[in-house]
């Protein structure tokens, strides 16, 4: 079967979205390393670092559904502009404080709370922006471009922040990160998009919030896949905790894990690139298989296998994840009404944001009792069974990509909203 020919998205609006999102993702990838170094240099306390990181995560978990409502009610480019601008100002404040030599953990914690809130508000805007600037037939390729850019940022981010810290210092690295967010905000905020009309009637904010949950519950294929994706993220947290420990203790040191991890990042990048070029006729079958292959590195680290085998397994796993993310976003953008898409996307992000930290926090304590191999094998069985188990659902096995001629993809009246 030949791969489908997928036209490229229109250049003007999408190019602007791609640049803005790439800058925002890159800036996001710079923060964890820089923030970790800032706290360690200031106090050397793991407890302080945990507090600052928790202060960013908790608002994300609480406010993501709120962000979904805002992105469905308001022009998404305005919401994205505000979120990136706030994050830029926060990073600038941290940078100035570090340059002045005044590092206050309370200040960093409060600023991290604001950052987490901005992440929660901005995250659900991505899919509405894609549907607003890219026609339906080109969204798979558009999501591939966005996923590839994200993969490049994940690979390059730690190296970039390392160079910045060494050459100009951690304070100036935050200032430059702030500049990236401000440029990203201006780029996305200036998008001219097609505004989808909401249904008639004046629904309140709380009603829209409740409706978001009802929309999720109404689509069995969606909420069952969310559970599968959550389990996948949980097991990813297990691997991120135990993988480095196994590499350090049994595979010769840090280099083993660094090689494995970088191979995985390259795999994810390639998976995102290949997704629209593969002959995928049943997208949810592809996403289920893409999730199941994450069992491979969990099993190889349980042995543990040599570094080359672990690296190959992680490459395949992350390649599957790259395909999964690209195809999944496209399916969501096709199957949800435009005025509910951001709310659906917010629950997708919520489960992912919550599950990985849970895996990170549980893996080491459980492994201390049962052993690393037991936890890794259990995680492999869990992610494999949950992903492949989705194939038992008829809609998962039969659902295809919609085409312009299919009745489910109804035209939606639209008006131009320039800013």
C-alpha cells in the first residue's frame, strides 16, 4: 500500500505558528536545567529544588481544564500571546534577581506558581490554532512539522542552556529565555485566524467547564485512549527514574544513559517526521501500537541489556511516541467540534502532566522493596497490555482519518479575527 500524499499546510499562517511554537517550546526546554542550577548554586538543597518544581506543576494540574475553557471561549492566539508573555516576564524577573545576587526561594516558588498557571492556560491553545490556520487535509503534515520542531528543541535544549550557563551565567540565560518567550508571544499573537462560531446561547464559564468533561465522557474512543496515554506517561516516569540508576550501577556509568536517552530523542524526532509519510489507514491502531512499543526499553533495562540494545529499544519506543503524538493530535482535531477542541485537549494534557510525575515519585521507593527488575517488568506489562487492550474497541480498530467528503467533518461558519 502506498503512503497517502498529504499536501503541505499553507505557508503564511502556519509558518508563523510554527516559528512561534518552536520558540516557545525551546524556551520551555531551557527552564528546568537553568532553574535546577540556579537553586543548587543558591542553596544546594534538594528540598528547595523539589519545592520550586512542585510550585510549577501543581497549578498546571489544577488549571488545565480552565485553560481549555478560555481557549474555547476566546480567540486562541490572544490566550497564547498572554500565556507566553507572562512566562517571559517571569523568566526576566528570575534572571534579574539572579544577576543582582539575591536568590530567594520564596520568590522563586511564587514565580514558579505563575509560570505553571501560564503553562496551563497556554497549552490547550495549540490544537485550536492548528485548526484555525490549517485546512483539514493538511493537518497531519502540520502536526508533523510541529512535532519535529518540538523534538529538535528537546534534543538541543539541554545543550544550549549548558553553553549559556558556562559562557554568560545562569542569570543571563534566564534573560535570554525571557526574550524567546516574548518573541514567541508576538509571533503567535499576531496570527490572523479563522474564528469558529460558538453555538447560539450565552453559556457561563462554569457551564462550559462542566461541558468539557461531558464532551470527554461522550467519546469512548477518546477517554479510553487517555487512560492508555496516562499509563504510558506513568511508565515513562518509571524509566526516567530507574534507567539512569541501572546505567550508573550496572552498565558502566552516566555515558550509558546519555547515549540511550539521546537515541530516544532522535527516535521521537524521526517518528514525528515520518508520521504523515506512513501508510496509516487506521490511526488509532497506529497510536495503540506506538504506545505498546514503550515496553521494549523497560524490558531491556530490566535484564539489563548492553547499552547498544537499550539505546536501540529506546529509539524504537520514542519513534513510536513520535508517530503516536502526531497522529493523535490530528485525530482529535478532526473528531471534535472546533468550539470544544481546547477543552478536550486540556484533559489530554492533564492526564499526561499528572501521570509522569507519579511514575517518577513511585518508581524508586517501590524498587527499593521489590528490586529494579520487578518494577521495570511490571511497567512493561502494564503499558503493553493497556495500549494493545485498546484494540478490543471496535471504534479504535475501524476509525479512519476523515476526508473533506465525509459528513462527520461538517463545515463550521467562521469569521475573520485578526488580533
